[in-house]
């Protein structure tokens, strides 16, 4: 099975998503027990979490330039990327602080906040793929059209393409953030996912033998 450059991000993202809650649990245990071994383990885990998040984020920045998305999906992608940049920066910040300090409830609760944000950005990523088909529609392309959009990960052009698109993706994210925070551009409110959650909560229960009503995309 051939993997494309834009498929690297969903492959790598599982590492930080698993490491972050594990790190928080160990850090909390070290903070409240004072156990030296747990403290050392948490310190190492913070660096592993930050490094894995950086790799996944790098691939995600590249993927943002290698998939097709409409305005609504682009807004979701912006929120997804901005939140994950904050998580990675926060993880590195805690890792640096923990290098010279013992675990404390403060560092642990910062980790809990990062995990809550990661759960939200992860949900946004799932909505983009499973509801809006971002990255999935590309798989229906064939030959040169697909190679031009997202080359094979094993191809010679993949490394340069990955770096180039990651830089472009970061530039797009920062440029979009400047536009949004300056008020020159507005995000679609439904891109935050609130409408989708409300629709799912309001969906009537399905009785035996009845077909489940189809949710309309937001």
C-alpha cells in the first residue's frame, strides 16, 4: 500500500495523543507522592510528548497544503492547527521548566489543560475527515494529478515537498491568525463545531426497524 505525503500526519498524530495523557497521569502521581522515580519518568515523558507533537505538527502543516478543502473546512483546519501549535509550545515550555524543577500540581494542571485542548483539536480533525472528507477525496484521484497534489512518501521528491509544504503551511497559519485577530477576516462560527454537536444531541432516537435520519453537513 502506497502512503502519500499528506497521510503522514494522521499516522504520526497517535503518538502525542497517547503520550500526553500518560505524561499528565505520571506527572500528577509524582507531584502528589513525591516519588523520585516517577518524577524522573514524567520529566522524560514531557520531552517525548513535545518531540512527538512537533513531528506530527510538522507533517500536519505540510498536509494542510496538500489537501483540497472548502471555506468551512479551511476554517476548521485553521482552528485545528492553531490549537495544536499552542499545545506543542506548551509541552515544550513545561518540558524545559521540568528539566530543572520537580513535578508540581501547577505543571500537572497545565498538562490537563493541554490534554483538554488536544481532545478538542482531535475532534475537529475527525470532523474534517469523516464529515467533510478532507484528505479522503484526494484518494479518488489518479496518476499525475494525485502525484502533483501529494506525492508518494517513498518518492524522491517527498522530503523536499514535505519541508516546502510545512513551511508554506506555517506561513498560511500565521498569516491567517494575523488576519483573524486583527479583525480583517472572520471565521465561520460553525467551524468551531458547536452546531455539529447541537445537531447530534438533538437527533431523535431511532426505534427498532426505523432508518436513522441523515445528518445534514454544517
